[in-house]
C-alpha cells in the first residue's frame, strides 16, 4: 500500500504544480534566463525572508525595533479635506480681506483644482476663541472638541504636492501618489502582527455614504502579503460580508472544509515557499475565528446608555459616531490599526450641501461629539496612553474663494490647497496642548515648522517602536519602506 500511496502523493503534487502560472514559470527557471526570472519572482515577494516563528502565522505578535509608546493606532481621515481656516488656523487678517480680489502673487506659478482667473478672498466662516491652558484657537464649529485642546498636538504647517483627491489620499495613506504601495495600516501590521488572533490586525470603517476617491487601495497591502491588508467592517447587517455560514453548512462543516483546504495549502508552501500561500492559510483560519469574535466586538447595543449619549451613537445605523465607538472597542480588544474614513468634506460651494458656510458646518456637527467622546473614553479607560489618535484630511483649503472659469460659485467654497493644512495627533507619547508649525497671516503658506507627509508616517512608526528607515520589505530588487526616500520624525511634538 505504501508504494501506491507514494504514487498517489506524487500525482497530487503534480496536479498542484500544474494549477498556477507561477509554478510553470518556476519550473522554467533554467539556463541563461534563470537569474532574470529569479529576480522577477523575488520582486513578487518570493524570496522575502520569513522567520520560522512567523511562517506558521504571519500575524503573530512581533517585537518592534525598540519599546514604543503606542500599541495601536486610530486614524480618523476626513475624506475630501476639511478647511483648516474654519477649524484651527485662526487668521483675523484674512477677515479684513474678505471679498477683495486675490493678489496676483498668490496665483502666479501655482496649481489649483478649479480656480481660474482672479478669485475673491474669503474670510473665515466661523467664530474663533482660545481654549484650555494651552490657549489653542478652535472655532465654534467644534464646541465639544474645544474641551480637548489640552490633550492634542496641532501640526499647522503640513504640506503635500498632490492637489487632486485620489492621489493625495494615496500619498497620505501609502506614502506614494501612485497605486501599488502598501497602506500605513498594512506596514504596521507587517511590522507588529496583532495581539488578538481572533480579529484582523487592521480594520477599516467608513461613513458618509461613499468610499474615498482613491478607493479601497488606500487600505490595501500593495506588494506586502495580502494578509496585511485592511478588513472593511460594516455597522449595519453582517459586520463582514459572507461572515455567516450559508444555508446547509454548520460551523463544524466549515471547520472541516478549512482544514482540508489548508492541508493542501501547507503542501503548496512546502513545495514552493510562496509567502502568499501563508497568507491564504492565515486568512482562512482568521475567517473561521472571526465568525465568533467579530459579531461580539461589532455589537454596540450592549454599551451603557451614558456611552451612547456621550458618542451620539445609534445602534443599527451606519454613522461616524458608531464607528468612533467601534474604534475604541477594537483597540480595547487588541486590534493594531483602526482606520476611519468619513466622506463628504469636499467644500467647493457648488451646492448648499458642499458650501463652506452650510454643508461644512453640518459635517462638523457630525464629528464633533464622537471625536471628543473617543478621546475622553480612551483616556478614562487608560487606553489613550498607548493609543495614537490621528485626525486630518489629504490637503488643505485656499484662503481665496473658489471660482470656475473666472465666475463665482453659487455658494461659498474653498479650492484644494497644498501649501498648508492642519492635522492633529493625541495620546501615546504625543505632547499635550501643543502646537507645531505656523502659516502666514492669511493661512496661505507655511512659514515655520513645515511638515511633509512622510514625516507624519515616520512619526507614527516611531511611536510604535520602529526606526522608519529600517522597517523594510524587499521588492523588485530593492528594500522599500513606508517613508521610502524621505521622512523625518517630528520630534518637537513628542513628549
């Protein structure tokens, strides 16, 4: 029987070998073309070093380069780019210029998304006051958040080189304006793994009714193994699509199916050493575990009434408030990176809902209580000291009013602006009640404490315990990193 078993095993392996194109290419790695093809396959991740302890589970917890202040990250991305001039960057001089024609010096040699001709200046459409011991200027659009002025560090001179939403979101979330790079959350889970093997290490929650312009690529794993990509969860219906067992299949049968599939995958990995096979094994196992863990952690109905009042949550509905509460629950359960995207911040003035003096106010009302509650809730649970919270968009807004083809818009709006915008960070070793960076008197250009997008990435990794220049992945013949060819840690904001 052993002879027949050996023949059957060989036949099975031969069948597996014929299943994929990559195996055909591997079998052809001979002669003069071997080196070139081998290099190509290595660029696909085929020769990346995989420590034996991780080979069985790519998401196993891993030690960073040094002890980090943060164990997890909650990143709140306001897709569409909120106006810093109506929120945090108080410019009384701009109010004096309201409705005057924009000086030519602000337009010459500059690129804007829609401004054509000579627009009018647009004064702040909000009332500002100082808050907390730090005296931070915060507008009346965020009355709840103003109570947290002494918990955050404001970066007021952030710059980008992308003025369209898709590329700017890609740059902000992946370090590159082009498709194909891993997202920040993917890099973090690649470097650290996860503390909860029953939940994804990287979870994505969306609100506002639409996906960001750059699409799901901004939480993709790029050239990293796909096990590190973000898992999008929903607050209505099944938290993850196809999480429930289909009709006629119980949990035991699903487990038996997964075990059978993974036995084949294990043989595949033993034969060919493809890291994506490890990713598949891990994803099947995680999917099975998630059937129990995800419905529990994604259920907010059992939260006490005071929590719902604090966040403004409504169980069973899709909302930014619900997502903020879920973010707290997820990091509490050991999820490494939670990304919230809220769509609808593109304030052009093309209609009332997008106007800077109406629709923008409504968006601020939607996030004000939940963001404040998230910070307060993390703090009272002792989680803020180990959770890095980041808030911001993909670029800023102009101090001049948007026009198109030289004509004023029907409602007040601001165009895309790359020269300066505001992001804030809190928790996990970030200074409290601090401001870094400054813009000129009308909020047009950064004049002090300039910050690049890769500097933000370097700082995130620093707080998690990584030297951003050493967290790399070999791809296409060279080591890539999140910050790639640039980036410096923003040391002034570190406690």
